[in-house]
C-alpha cells in the first residue's frame, strides 16, 4: 500500500505563508551575527569566553535535535515545535536587548540554540508539502529562503549598530519574531498520515546504523565548524581590524552570502547532473580550506571581499548537499529522526569550532583562528576523498515498514 502523503495538495498560499515564517525564524537568529563577537568584546569578554559563548549556540542543538526528531516522528506532529522555535527566538533576542552582562549573553545564546534545534521540524514539515520524489526540490527551496534571510538580516546588522547602537539588531529580531509567533498558529500541517506510519522506537537502530547519515553528518560538522569560525564568527572582526567600519560590514556579508545562496542552486541544477556528489564535496572542502587559511595574510579589504566570495561559494556547495544526502536513503516516516541525528551531529561543529577558535586566539594569536578553520576544511577534503571511494554511497535505502 502506498503510504506517501502526496494525496493531500497544499495550496500556494500555505507554501508562501510558511516561507514567510521561515524567513522570520532565521532573521531573528542571524540579525546580530556579524557584530556578535565584537559586541561580546565590548562587554569585556576574553576571546576564550567569547568563543565559548558564540559556540554555546550549538550546545542545545547537540542535546535536543535528535530527541526532537524522534518525538516528532513518534507523534507525527511538527507545528508545535515550530511555535516553540519562534517563541524561544524572541526570548533570546529580548534577553540580549534588555541586559548588558556576559552571563545573560551566554543564557540568551543558549536559548537561541533551542530555537535552532527546532529547524528539524521546519524542514520535515515543509517537505510534507511536496510529493516524496520532490524532497530534493523542497530542501532546495527552504535552503534558499534560509540563506536569503541570513543575507538580509546580516547585511542590516552593521548598519543598524552604526546608526542606532548595539541593541538595535536584538530589538528588531525580537519584534519580527513576535509577528512570526502570531503567524505560526495558522501554519498548515499535513494531517493524513496514519498511525501505522509512525516510527517505533525499535526502528531507531536502523536510522542510527545507516552509514551514509553518519558520514555526511560528520562532514557537515566540519563544514559548519568552519562557517561558525569564519563568517558567522571571527571574519567580521578581522575585517574591522584591517579597516572596515561597522556599517561597511554589509559589503563583507554580501560578498560571502550571495555566492553562498547561489551555490546550492547551481549545484542542484547543473553540477549534480554532471559530477559525482563526492567530487563536488571534494571541491567545496578544497575551497573552504584555501579561502579560510588565506585570511590572515590579507591586509586589503577588497582582496578580503574577493576571497570570501569564493569561500561563500565553496561552503555553499557543501552544506546543502550534505543535508540532502542525509535523508536520501531514509523513508518518509523516519526522516525527522534521521534529520535530527544529522543536525545534532553537525551542531557539534557549531559549538566546538568557535570555542576552539576562541581558545587558540586567546593563547596564541588571532591569526590561528583562520589556520584552524583551514585545517578543518583540509580534514573535510581528506574524508571526502576516502569516503567517496567507498561503496557506501550506493547504500540500499531502509525499508518502509509494511502495513
């Protein structure tokens, strides 16, 4: 019997409605990212502490994403998690806006990690709006919305601080988040999946033992570690050190984020039809390694912008591709579990990357932050070569439970 949910058609209105909510969700999370390290420095934090606070965003994701995926699959519900994500996002933004201490900054950043943990539900719910064979298209659409929101919010960040002070991005993120909360109660959730499709706990071992999920999750941990060390971490601070101003950070953000948004489209529509996925990952990690490690040697802003255009494109090739590979062999009723496991593992990179970068910067020098990012990219390159040669890329999909 066909257990797919493709029989229920979702109108364009609900697609667009969900896109707007997703845009707001990421906006509230990323509106302050380019100035966050500098803001913590303004509060008096040492680089080790700054790296820990910045990376604490990943702690709750490590702890929550996999259990949330299991619970979501077990209950076959997504909408409540989306509402919780928006509520915690607002709490986080207002926590930053209403306080000026490193302790409250840490607490607010941890809460933002709870917000990000709910991304599991966003991706799986939006995929349910499409037929099973259109999952890749759904992931491409939602990834484009994600990067577009990050681009616009991060582009505004430096300008807002320059014109109205440190707190402005936090207030704007919180206010828009409140609008998102109200809207989220009208999200359309596909409801024709029968109880027979719900995952049993005994089936979790099938997901956990799926080798491709683990491999691409580890690679994604490396990719996200580099991302949160560089553009979402210390690269804006480096730009300020070599002559950028807070309002001109928008140029750096656009230099990185526009290619970062375009790369998944080119990869999905053109490169995947011509090249092996592991070859694309190899090239992506090669670019990540080169254009991260070169940063300390750059003293000219224009050259920095060019290298980060290439870095943004390289990282944009890898991260969305890995997300699609994580669920390509997983049946529909287990995808939240698989996505939760995948996202929990890559969240390790979101935490460990900035924390390790802050520690080496504090104890050695600031340049080592980017040498570390380059080394992580090089490790990703090596693993892509090794795993790309193995037959696990042709793994047989897990069997759907018979009913």
